[in-house]
C-alpha cells in the first residue's frame, strides 16, 4: 500500500472483519517505551507522522490524530488533513474525543499490550456513558494489514561492565529483593526496557539510539530472577554474566509465565506496565499491588562511577561539538550545505572517537523555519539549505559506554536580526536562571520550571515543551522520574545525583527556532547560614555559546559573569582536545564578553 489513504482504507476493512467500529493507535510498544522498534511504528506507517509521541483514533467515517504542543506544526506537514482531524492533547484527550465522537452502540478496539490499565479503565468509563464499549483485540488489526512490517530485532545482548555501571547486577537485584520483602511482595514485574537493562547490567540494540534489549524480567524476593528475551539474542558472555540466579526464558513465554504466579503477591508498576500484564496476573489469581518499578529512582540517582563516566563522555562530546561549531562557522556562510549534510558532518566529528557507540537520538537539524519545529526530524523531502540571514538549530547527542549526552546549540548564519538576538538572549537568561538556582531538598522540577521561562513571559512569549528531562547512563536520553516542567512528572522531588537537561527555547512559526541545552547534575550545596539542606546544579555540558546572538546590554552583571565563567570551563575542558584553527577559534569564542 503506497498511500496513507490506502492504508487507512485497509485498516477500516480489517476493522469491519474484526467487528470493530473504531480502533485506537498509539505510538507505543509492549514496554510503554517512548522510542520504539521499527516493528512497533504503527502510527507512522498508518499516518506518516514521524514524531515520538502521539496517537490516532480511526472510526468508520472519521479519524483523528492527537499530538502535544511540540508537534503542532510537524503533524500538519506530515499527516493529510483530509484523512485526519488534528487534535492537540492540551485541548482534548483521546478518551474525551472518543466520548464525543464514538457512535452509540459502537465497539472500539484497543491492543491491551499497548495501553496502561488506567487508560483502559478511563476509556471504558467514558464509552459506557455513550452506550459504546471498549474491547481488547486478540490481534492488532494494523499488524494484519501491514504487509512488510519489520520483525522485532534479534541483535545480540551486551554486558555493561561494573567499571561503568558502578554496581554489580547481583547487588542491584539484592536491593530489589530487600525492597520486595519490606513491601510484603513475592515478586515484581520489570517491564520497562531501560529498567531491565539497568537491573541486569546488560545493553542491547533493539531500539535505534537507545541501547536496550527487548525483554521482560520478574525479580523475586529470594533474589532469583527470570529474564525473558529471545534466545537468539544471548551470547556465552551474557549467560556467564547473568549467572545461575537468573533463569533465562524465551520472550514469547512471558504472558504464560505470568499465569504461574497464582496465589502470590506481585508488584506491578501501573505507569510502565501495559494492561495485558494486569489481565494475565488477575486471570491467574495473583494478588497485584501497584508499586512503582523499584529500579526507577535507583537508576535516576547516579552513583559516583556513573557521574564520573558521564563527565568523561561530556568532555569527549564537547570537543566533537566544538569542532563542528568551528567547521560550521567557517563553512555555512559559503553556502552549499543543508540540514542533512550538516547533521552528517556533526556525526563525523563525533565518530572520530572510538568510544562512540551510537547517537543518543536522531539529530534535530533545523535550518530557518524548520528550527521552529522544536522536535523536527529532517528527511529528504523536508531538507532545507543553510541560508545566510537565518538561524540553525542543532539538538544532538552521543551514546558512549560511559555516558549519554544531549546538547542543543543555535547558530547564526550571517548577520542575525535584532529579534533573533533579543530572543536568544532571553532564552540564555532563562537558562542561566535555572543553572544557578539554589533550592531546598524536596523541591520538584515543576517548582523550578518558571525560572527558565520568566524572561520570555515578561515579553509575552513562551515555549511549548518542558524545560528539562532526566538522562540515563548509557541508556535512554529521556529518563524519568524527574522532569523540569509544569506538566508530566513535575511532582518528583529532585535528588542529588540526578541528571537533567536545561533547555529553554523560543520558536517563531515559519521563521526561526532557538534552544540552548546543557545537561546539569543535581548536587548538594553548602549555603552559609542555611536552616535547611540545599541543592543546586552543576553544569556538565561544555561547548561555546553563540556570541553574536548575545545582547550584552540585556544581561545583568551576574548573568554576564556566568557566561564568562562558563566559557572558562569550556576552555579548561575542551581546549586540551583541540589544536590548530579549531583551538584558535575556540579561544576567540570563549573570550570574556
């Protein structure tokens, strides 16, 4: 099926065969992953939407696609408005839309391996009011019509050595077993892919740019565990690493294995485990206690080894990015470059390190108006030339064995406009406000988010994404539970050892985009005379800012000093790794304002 119209028609035909009047299509896999394997890209196959978050609902006579503020423009470029209604999730949820549009008496299907139990219950309640019903399908209808659907990856698993993990897998599982005993549980299901990878000190190549294996785990109070992965993925090294306390079972056995826990108390994370897991356990007679995955907080609070490794990766990555920025400053004004070629050049600089394992996500390479699409994904059709008088935004990162990086820089090509300079400086002021924040223990990211927005708000503008997300240790570039945002996870207290991004931005539709992103480490701070324990941030990312976009007159003395001090740190970290013209350029960029 070559057209999205034909794919939509095929889905509706299959729905009719399955007795469905509607079907819900999320971007998701069986592990509630943010980024999914090619086999699970059902929404992209059906609609053409290339974002990392979104859903669609298909009814007999209408369909809608749901996106958040990051993708308002992108969805209109990629998805046919004649086929799908565009719905912002801030205005109307999938469930509310179903409540308003599902015909009375209709049957709406969903895949229980792609939704949480809470979502299912909320959708059932809404549809019942409409005298409609929600049913779990036995086979996903998209899989039935997607003729060339890729198979799940069978890439080999890899061991993450203790020298990088900082704690053995056996010790991690012993901690989990201790937690299970405290909670009065017999076992817990670990469904999130990065949680499985962290708990067993293994990595994989089943999702692009995220080094996780496709698998489930059940960890028991006696310290033993079951790991469910395709047997083709196992190597002798991995088997030896896991040892006798880990029973290895085929990935396909997981649903039936849940039925073996009848009469036992099982902890399941309702946010990170799909509805089907609850259904299997309930059907077996297990007692389910909703508990957060015990790896989540432990994984987010980095140990000393992980922090040191991350700093080493950041220094390495900063040198590669600085080389790229020097190259861009010299070559972009000459013309002849575009978003794809420039992104490839950045990858080339990162690839000069033999420690680079992968990118940490697909590079966001946005020239001119494309930079205003805050999660833009360039392809051959959208690829723009780098033109004089525009801004170029590049958000990128690397996966290194010792750390995961994520950094955004915005550069001017030629002479920037006064508006560009003003907005860049306001974004920088917000970035500095967050970077220099002091706050008491117990403070959440939601309480700090306004710091980064205040200078934009004062001018009547804003940005439609969070200010910061957690980052893994050679794992997911987006890692919970902490966030610096006024929505989604904002109630999680920040704890020393957590790594977050600091990335305020500004986006002018059809004109330009600006974002400045560094990673920051939550650390304890000694404050003279303080009456409570305080925290602050250590900046981890080092690459020069765009001097020509900084209006010194807008900056306060303290903000100006921060920029100068930051550039001194950039020189200390990056300069020893550069030479020749690149080194000379870096020194110029890092000279005092």
